[in-house]
C-alpha cells in the first residue's frame, strides 16, 4: 500500500544509479528506491515531492494538454526540495528549494512553487521521470496499490543512461586496472570537507578544483 505523504525519489537516469544491477522497470512502476542499486561513492540527487493540491492538479496539471506537458507541470508543482543537485551546466546545489510563494486557497495559505526559470536547473530526463511519478502520486487514493505512469520519453532516455553507465563502468574498470599494486604512501587521514548548504545558492561540486586566488 502507498502513502500519499511527502515522497523521496531518485531519478531513474541519475548517474549514481547502477542501471545494470537495478530493477528499473519495477522502480518506474512502484517508485521504491530500495529497488535501485547505487554506485559506491556517487551521491544521487534526492527529490522530495508533496502531493499536488487538487486546485493545482485539476486547473493546471491535469488539463487537455499532451501527456509530457502534464508531467512537466506535475514536476513544477510537486518538487519542494532537491539535495545534491548538479545542473545541466555543472553548477552544484547542496540544497535547492523553491523561493516563490503562491496563494493556494483551501490548503492553509501559500505554497512554495517552482517558477519557469527554476526548470532550467534540472536535467530534462529527471524532469520527465520525476514528473511522471508526481503525476501518478497525485491520483493515489489512501491505501491504494502503488502504480505510476512511465514517462513517454523513457525508452530513449534509458538508452542514453545505459550507454553512459557502460562508459562509466569502463572508466572505473580501467582506473582499477591501472592502479599500482605496491604499497602506497599513507594519506593525511583527513576526510574531505563536504559542501556546506548555503542560502539557496549553488556551490562547486564535491571534488572540483578551486582556482588560485
């Protein structure tokens, strides 16, 4: 049975997902993140979704438009937080949350809602994949069987993700085979400092080089 409360999801196409060892088809239908196997040392983007209020769902999302546009609008209305987000142009956001408030009668006041410009921060495959889940989540009745629509573009996106996964796996294999087998110099023993979440501003991705001042 499925809860209709706030839901945490990972995109099917996140580089952290080991596609070859994850139950992708089941994950797209059930949206249970335990069906995904993640790569060691790679942090996925975590999306936090609320159930779309009926006022937005019936007047803005579920209207006579193409299915893909419904999923895009569902993404805009449902996502309330993203952690470890890397934008298409490489900016890293430890935490992203929508800043614009929208008055929504019947839900206890204003809601934080994504603006059109915010959509540019997210990988397109993530928007369609998470948006499809958000759209299906909005129609779940309390205690109903878990079932979500698969985004129409998913097969093409999955092909791209599989190719990227194979390239990454090949790079990992080459890196391991090239690693020296003899004794290594001891490290300093100091862990790398994780990025500190700021006030809604992007920072450098973990491990990125810092320019000399």
